[in-house]
C-alpha cells in the first residue's frame, strides 16, 4: 500500500458538509486533502509532513505544506481550522497527548477533529502473542516498526478526551481486510468486533 499517496475515503461518513480550512497532520503526498478540495468539502488545504519526498509531492497540490517533525514545529502562524485530520499518525509520536492539546488550540469553536488509530487488540496481534509469545514488528500495518504508541478502542478515545475533546462518533474499520471467511463472519458479531477492527475512526469536537 502506498501510504504517502493513499486517499482515505473511509473518513467520508465523518466529514462535515463543508469545512473552509482543513489541516492534516502527516499528510503524505497530500492525496486525501486534494480529494477533499476536489469534491467540494473544503476551500483551503494545508498539510504537515515529515518526509521530504512526500512534502515535495504535496507541495504541487496543496495550498501550503509545512515540512518537518510535527512535535517540533510551531503552528501558531497557521491560523484556525474548521477541520483537523490525524489519520494513522498519532501512534508515531512520542507524545500524542501533547500534540492533540496543541491541535485543539488550532480549531475554530465549531471545528472538528477526525482521528484514525490502529487497534492493537486486533486478532492478528493477539493470537500470535497469546499462543506463540510473538510480537513481531513489520514494515506496515498495526505493528509497523515506526509505531511508538499502541491503543485499543477505549484507550484511543481516552487519548482524545484527555486533550479536551468530546468524541461524537466512533467507527471500527478494516474488518473487510480479514484474510479468512471466519474472521469476516466473526467481525459481524458485536462481542467480537474489538478483535476484528483493524483501526478505529473518531470524530470529535471541542469539549463544551
């Protein structure tokens, strides 16, 4: 999977009808932001990206790209945003709690935050750990070797709420990626969904 150029269309159900200004943390090549603008969901798109190569690609289609380590950048000159996206990025940070508090200050009073976070409770992690004593990092996925933090559905929501947000919607995603019919079937059972969701999507707003 091309993480830098992948359009995150699964956030569609969580999007506001229109957001004038959108910021994406870890925007890659800017594909998701460009898609939002092309489909009329927003007017201005700004991205933050660590990779120099991805930033170069994003610069061709975004209104502004800020290149560098997000945890060390100063966002004060960027203004306020109606929508902030953190899609599979918080787990890469040393202090995602602080980052969310910083992003909270960038939102307009009615602004929204959309977050996606891998689910460490997924069966592909639990089964090898439980029965084989294995916790093997990989080049991509839930146990991506660049992940510094790991979350379940509950702890990811706690992460967001502790930063001063109110979660308004949560969706499990990725069950369709299960490799067997058994796990796809099991994913339809309410009690088993925490073990079948590859990631969780959250929509949040400023806590009143």
